[in-house]
């Protein structure tokens, strides 16, 4: 019996294009000016200092900004970058520059699972703050009340089984009572190695090829009773 569901965001609850074509370009455009303007804010300074430490003690913020932009272009899953992106995206959501994309089937099923008593969690490489912002500002309304918790790279990287063991401990259920949803086979492999049930979302034919996990086209095809 599935007592909890942990879901990825990009390519799973939300379109790949929203992240790559909306969020990433917005952060790349707005981050430099935002960082310069708010460099003395404690939340921003903490992340800038973390980047400086990662790259070996850069002498000034302009070098740090350059590295952040490079990481955005490379889609690097680096914690202080994700934190700063989340801060910039918060401004964008509040200004109405965009809304958080969530597939209709995902919103509908998440609501149904929540109402049925299944506990819901998010695990994404984006920061917890960014996850909450996305789900709070969707075209389907504020979905954050549906979730019991959020995980990001602070608990571990998504292709490492130890990350899912830590999530399993946080959720407090046996692995075979937790379902992990993702579009990335390597993430699903890691979750299964930690004892979780898995389902692969293959939206618009992505990912392709042979996948050693149950595969569905959308959330509506997931039958929790047969897993």
C-alpha cells in the first residue's frame, strides 16, 4: 500500500520547457542586477560567500556573478546557485512576470491523492524555496497545502541512492510504501535501490528507449493499488 508519494518537478509535474525556456532565462537576465543591488542582504551574501568558497575564494562579486551565469548556462545543480535563482524567481512570481506551470493531470491527481490521505512530498534539484514558489503560483491555484514536505540537493544528489534513504527516514515509512515519480531513469534507479516503488513519467515521448520501471504518459495513468 502506498502511503506517501515523492515527486520530481521538471518533466514530471511540470514541463521541461517552463524551466528551460522561462525560469532559467529569467534568472540569467535578472540575477546580475539583483545580486549587485542586494549584495548586502544576509540571505544573498550567504549564497555569494558559498559560491566564492566553491570556486576558491574569488576576489570580488563580479567574478562570482560570472560563475553563476556560467552555471545557469550549464544547468549545474549547485546549491547556492539554486538558492539565488529561487530568490530571483520569487520576485518574478510576485510581479506576475510568469506563473508556475503544472500539468492539469498532475494538479488533479495530487489533489485526489491528498484527499485520500496519501502524504505528498517534492524532491527537486531546485531549492525548497523555489519549489514552494512554483506550486504556490500555478494556474490551478495554490497547491502548497497539498504537500507534507520538500527536499532539495541539501539532502543529497538525485542520482544517489543514499539521498532516497535519507528521504525515506524523513518520511518515516518503509521504502515499499513510498512511490517516487520522475522522468529520469537514473533517479528512478537510485530510488529503487533505496527500496522505493517507482514510476517513470514519459511526457511527449521523453525519455525514450527501454526503461526498467513502470512507465505512464501522465499522472492519471498511475494506479496506486496495483504498484
